[in-house]
């Protein structure tokens, strides 16, 4: 095996994650356009943030414990939690 095989494999897998999160975000955006449910819009934004995180991680030469990369992932997961909490709250006149 060439010595750079693990680096190439890591970048390939990160590219697959970026593509998968972009597709998931596009699906959630399509569902939001159809239903106008805010949960789908929040999920689309969260998946696109995760995709940006993995894209940046592919080009950074350091590990993923850098604070600014971690903050992107933290914001994405907080968006998911917020969307779930917002969807489960009962509001008058809201189905």
C-alpha cells in the first residue's frame, strides 16, 4: 500500500459525507417547500452545516479537535435539538 493511502481514503470518505449531507439537506428543503413546516428547514440548515464541517475538515491539515471546526458541528447539533423541541411544543392554533 502506498504511504498516502490512508490520507486519500480519509478524504474520499469525507467527500462522501459532504455529498450525503448535501443530498439530505436538499431533501429536507424539498419537504419544507411542500409542507412549510419549520422543522424541515432547520434540519436542512443543520445538515448543510455538517457538510461544511466535513468539507473544511478535508482541507485542514490538523485534527478535528480544533475549536472552530467543533463549533460548526456543535451549532448543527443544537439546531437539530432546537427543531425537535420547537416541533414538540404545543401552541394554540398550530397543528
